């Protein structure tokens, strides 16, 4: 070193489990979210009047009392939008405020800005709206019957599935209802719009997609995008709910800021948030499957009908991904999978962690489970029989090769061994035989999840990196921080490339005036995309420094090395800060952008062929359930989770992501029930009626491990693998464990005398979410079947 000091290795590069960059702020309550930004003098607050009808024509509105209410500065309707008021993400159909029609109960009709939030809410209630009611379609099943769709159906085909099903030794048909899920982020939707000179706006938005918000605000105001800047430092959770739908919140704030020339904050309370904004799509599933005596699938016909709501939003991609994942980890030699995008008079459903993948996975896992029960086989053995394998069994039903199918078998082997599956299965069977009231269940489920946006142009990212003359680094990238640690990982990547301590790297707020046209932080691709963009930007600056130092120090580029917070050039050694200052004095640029586009991927949606994913992320879980057959209540004594995280940028953060995703998936399939009444009004719109998982929901013995045996074969950033969405689907094992426990009420199968006539199957109907009520109903149904089949007492 120039000062003769001791060289120390860097702190916090990649593959190290350092703490989240905001962890201490989170714990201390010091992390600043959009609502924590100090309000400027004159800030107004927003409330909206929501529709009480699911489907109606607006005959007229009386705004006079609202306009005269105390503190009110503006009352706006669709007619007051100066630009284009339809902010549909993919196609038209999403008015920023309802125009002539309301198409779901909870749709925003009128927006009010007032001095205080209480004044705005009081004024909104004074708006009188006169309706003419129209017929409403409320469920996916009803929409199927009426042919009501937001987009045409799409079908993937391989072989002659109908013929294979008809000719199979065994055949099962059935249906499954899969519920939706509210995102229930800790921070609700919020936007703060601040007028600038010349009619420009700065919008602080809690959003996963600042560029989409920028586009929507510019569109409704009739202004170019360069006049709108959108910034997001962090979100208090997103989970997909802040991908497309923050656009409406920001657009309403922008409209009112433009109308009043005052700063405007629009913060939804929990009730309005749940009423106004979309959820995970609930699905109605039909299937017809043929299989052999070992349970191996020979042919599958499946219809996946997603309730999309009143408009398309992101439903094409969501239902497409459900179709892509209708195989999960299993080879389908002949398949016909059709996705239906059902238009209903309910809120437009939207992205949610997994983006349709969980609905496809739960459908096929249900089918495989039913196959196992019909044959009287252990479901784990039937799952193994259907896994992707070597040549001839390594291509998906949409034609994409599964290049490392052996990972699935390795994960299964590991979880079966470490989860002590076989011994526990025997113990559970013994427990059930002697326990008339309490019953246990056990289930193993894998996941194979495709990584990439299925819309090709979204698979790109950009970054902006500055090196300052004191050797500190500022990184800005197109990703957004929602608690998942993307900013921490970007800092680690920059630190690794420059070989400096991570504390010297600062990642700033995501902003459209620094990185334009960024895709949403979604599809589990945030680190893959933005990490490569950061690495490219840093590499450009490094190359400039290498070229400069080689000339300055009279050496060759291969003799310039970044190491241990220092740079060595031939016989010269300097601190990184000294290099930065020296380069500046010699007019070397210390700033660069980086741009990355994912290679190899393509998808022809019309022909239903291509390679929609860069690679697959895999995992497996085994979960044990214990139910009370008298009440339907249950708990989970143990869960073992193993997820493939080879090459992890930050193993500590990734471990937390696996844990959190599993619990969120568990909540989806157990307690989180969305319920609309017969008028199309959501009645579960607060934590009093909508039950997210709590500490009591967690498995009592919760064992989570990262599988690190295989670095990514694809050239991702430091060979890491995506982690955000795939583990959520492992929570499906909890639902199947409950189903296994319910089946134990009937001893899992009919007696031999009945089986000889009707097969071994004792049907168990348990739709998702498996609330205690549904579990109890399923138990009572099994007891009734036992009595009908002449099996004696319905007790044990």
C-alpha cells in the first residue's frame, strides 16, 4: 500500500451472508417509506368514493355537497381527466376512475382532495351516485358457462391426450377450486405527487414498477414521460400487488396535484386497499387423466379457468404461467392444457408471488395425489414415478428441454432421507390406527419453476454506477426494494467486482430519471437481471481504470489487479480511493451505465412453442399435519424444506426468502379465504375477517436448508439462482398433508369387498384454502362415505 499498511480482505462480497442493508432500520422503525417522507407545506390528502354495485350503469352524480365540504380543494371524475383516462397495462379496460359503467363493487368513481384525510373521507361520503343495475357474473365457473372472457382461451398440446386418457388402464376425472389471496403487504398502496416547474411532477410511489407508474401518470395528464419522475426508496412489501396496480393510485394523486397545483398524498387504508385492488387469481380446474398401474401419467387433459375480474390487467401472463406449470416436476407424455381468462364483475386480479405458477402446480399436485390414492400407493412413490428424467422424459408439454432433471431426483432423495419420511410414515399410520379423534397426515411436494418473464422484452435491465474521488461507490439500478434484499445484493456485486468493502457501496432509490424504461421487479428475476447490469457497468469502469493504470504505471493490463481494497499495477500499489482520485485528475470517466438482456429465451405465443425460461429453480418440502376431526382445527408439527440456492449471492437473505415464501404459500392454502357475497361485495377486507398466517400458523419444528451442490449451469450473475417465488409453492405440501390426515379418517381406502367393485379410492374433497370449516366438512364427508360403504363406525 502507499502508506505501508496491512492489506485486509474485503468484507461483504458475493456468496456471503451479510445482513440486509436496511435491517437495523427495519428493527428500529427508522426505515423511511413513502408515508414517512416529510410533507411539504400545503400538502393535500385524498379519499375516493367507491362503487357499491358489482355491475351498473352510472346515470348521474351529484358532487355539490362534496365540493362545498370543509377543507375540500378538488373533486374529480373521469370527465376531468385532461389526457387518456384508460390506464390498462396490456389492453384498454382499466379507467383511472369509472366512466359510464362500474364493473365491480369497490371501483373508484370519484376522487377528493382536502386539507386533511378525515375531511377528504367525509367529503367522499357526500357524493351521490345514481345507478342502473346490470346483470353480474361473479365466478370463473359462471363465466365459463356464459363464455365471458377478457382474452381468448389458449391451449398447449402434446400428442393425442384424449386418446391416451381413453386407452389408459386407469382413469380419473374431477374438479378443484383454488382460492385467491390478498397480498396484505404491511405498507398499503400510497403515492405522493409533488408539482414541479413547467407542469412537471415528482411522484414518490410504493411500486415494483416505477416506469409503469411514470407512463400512467404522464398518460392521464397528457404529458410526455420526461415531465414525470417516479421514485421508490423501498416498499413495505409488494408480492406482485405493486406491479401494475400502483399506477392507478399514482395517477389519481397526479391528477389532483395537477388540478390543485399542490402536493397531494393518496394513502389507502386497509379496507379500501383490499376492496380496490386485485388479488391472486382464484382458479376453477377440471381434469381428466389416464395412468398405468404404477401411477405413471399417460395422458392429461386439463382446463385452468382463472377469475380475472373486470379487465385483463396481467391475466394473460398469469394464466399462461399456470399453463406452463401444469406439469410442475412431472413428465407429461401426452397433454392438452387449456387456459381460460374469465371476465367477472369483481376486482381485476393481478400479479402475486408465483404469477399463476402456484395455481398450475397445485392442480397437478392434486391430480398426482388422487392417482396415488386411487391405486392405494404412497403418494411419494407416485411422484417419483412421474418425475422428469433422462432422454425421452426431459421435455415439457410446451417443448422446452429440462436440462438438469436429475436435480429433482437428488432433492427428493435428500428430503426423504433428512426428513426421515419412511419411518415417519409408519409412525403416523400407527398413530392414526390408535387415535379416533386426532389424525395425522404427511405429504411431500417438489417444485420446478421457470425463471424469466414470459414476455421477452421484459427480460432486460439497466444500471448506473458512479465512482467518487474518495473511492466510494453509488449504484442505481432498475430493480426495486420490497424487503427481499435486492439492494443488498447489488451492493455485494459491486463490492466484489471492485474488491472493496461493501460498506463503501451505496445503492440509491429506484428512480426513472436515473434508470429509464426498467421492467418491473418481478418474475424472480430481479437479481438475475439487475445484478448482471450492475456487473456490466462496474466492468466498464474497471476496464477504463485498468487501461489507464497500465499506461500510467508503465505495465501491461494483465498486471493490474483489484484486491483487498487496493489496486496493484506492476510494482505500484494504491488504495482504491487513491486510484479513483488519480483517474479523475487524469480525466478518466468514473461513471458508466450497464445494460443486460437475458440470452436464449424466446416464445411464440401463437404457435405455443419456444423456450420461455432461462432455467428452472427447484425445491422440495415434506410437511406433517395434525387435525382434530371434531372441530376441523389443525396444526403442523413439522415441516422440512430444501431449496436449490447454489451460487447464492447472499445465503442469509435467501434462507429468509425460502422461509417467508413457504409460510406465505401455507397461508394461501390454509387460512387466507377471500369471500364475496351474492352481490359481488368482498366481505373479507380487513384482518378481522381475512386471516394471514401468524406465529401460531408456523410448523412447530421448521427445518429449512439450502441445497448448494450444483451451481447454475447458465451464465447468471456469479452462477446464482432465483429465490423469490419458487419456495412459495412448497407450502402446497401443507394442504396435501391436511388432505392426507382427512383420508386417514377412512383408513385411506375402501375395504377389499367394496374395492373389488369400485376401486381402492376413497374420495377426499378438500378445496383450497383448507380452512378449519372445509377440513371439518371433508372429515364428515369421509365418515358418511364409510357408513355408506358398510365400513362400520365412523370414528377411527
